C-alpha cells in the first residue's frame, strides 16, 4: 500500500537526491488532522513538519550555492508561508 506519507518519507530519506527532495515537497499537505486537534498525533505531526522544513532549507541552500535564484526564491517562499 502506498500513500503520500510513505512516498514523502521515502523521498526525504536521501538528502543528497535533489530530485527526490523536490518531489517530496508537494506531497506535504500540512499538519495531520490539523482541524481536529487530536493530541495523540502531535508527536508525529512535529516530526513531519520538521522533515518538511529541513528539506526546504536544504533545497534553498543547494540552489543558493548553484546560483539558481528562481529556485532559491521558490523554496524560501515556501518556508516563509509555513
């Protein structure tokens, strides 16, 4: 069985694989059950939120070093919106 969560986790695993990291970003749809406020999911929510932010920062740093300002701007904007 495959889900966005399992695919996100698989893509995030290899930080050096830029294409995989980029494909993980649109899979992140925000905090689990955000509108429900379930306490039992809070630990996992924080984990995936941090993985998402870490991936955004890694991609921003990568494109900054490459001088690719349009991609850098895109990932910085996503971080600001979070």
